[in-house]
C-alpha cells in the first residue's frame, strides 16, 4: 500500500503504564531507564498493492495507537497495535474481516499544507474516536539529527519507525505479522495542539500529558507492505 502525510506523535512513559496494555508474553521495549514509548500514527493511505492479493486501490485514512515491544522470536523491537481507527466503513469492515485486527470506524480528516520546498507549514487532523480529537503540527527541521534517550538517529528510527514485525490481539489470541518498507527519513515537527481523549479513556495518559508529546516525526510518503496471513502466536 502507499502511505502519505504520515505523522508519528510519541509519548515517553513509565514502562509499567504500558505493560498493563500488553497481553501475556509481551514486554515493553525499553527506551531509557524504566521508560518506553507509546505513539499515535496518523496517515493517508491507499490499498494499491496491499496484502499481495489482487484488489482495486481503495483510499483510506488511518490512525493507530501503538506501543513497542520485544519480539520474543528474535529479541528485536516490534510494534504492538493497541487500537486502530479507519476513516471508511467498507475498508474498516474488510480490514477487520481479513486480519482480525482491533479496527474501528473512525471519521477524521487530515489537512496538510506544504511550501515551495515541500516543507510542512501546517499539518492538522480533526476527528471523532471515542471523543473529539485534534492535533496540529508544524515542521521545524527537514531531518532528524538526534532524539533523547536514544544514542543516535539510527537507534531512534529503528525503535519508532522501522520495526519489521507487529503483534495485535485477534479472535481471542495473539497474531504476529511481518511488514516491510524502506528506511524512513522523517521531518521533525512541533506540536501546536494535541487533544486525544481516547488515550485518557485507555488510562495511559492525562489530558495535560497528551498536550505535550515527547516528539513528532512526519514522513511525506512511503510504500508499505504487509505480509499475510498473520501467524498465530497463541
């Protein structure tokens, strides 16, 4: 599939908060002493070449709530999908039917404004997913040069953006899927506004904490592959 205007809004939290969201057998991937990240990932997408099956391209926008875990198969960082929201009832139904992923219909709109050099002067998303949410961002740098608490850029991107496996709850068990995309080269943004009540509902962040993300990274576009069927963990 093809993704564009892909915004990562990440929060650095005590590991024990995240551990309560994980199923048995998975543990948070550490980022600094006793900490781990939780992210909102928001993007415009198109199902072109998705899932390696013949299908007409279908546009869809998605927001997912995810965290990062240690893959018990190889010890590397993997993604754990907590919740996924898709703007489009048909693709929501198909996504859930084919994968079993915890997907819900989530009406929202992304508005991205770029300048002559392709810089993002404004990125806004407004929607309703267990409450009205709103995020606004503006680009501050064309490339990431460092990100605390990681020792270098490569380590930061490997953790937040480039894991090649993901886990999610499905049909009373746990599924593992493999994904692929070229290494991402994100822009750096600042939060102009951040309100996302669903994170409060899940009990991981307060409204005040949601307003102050640890970092915002933005990827203009990337091809993205998901290899199905997912494998059953248990």
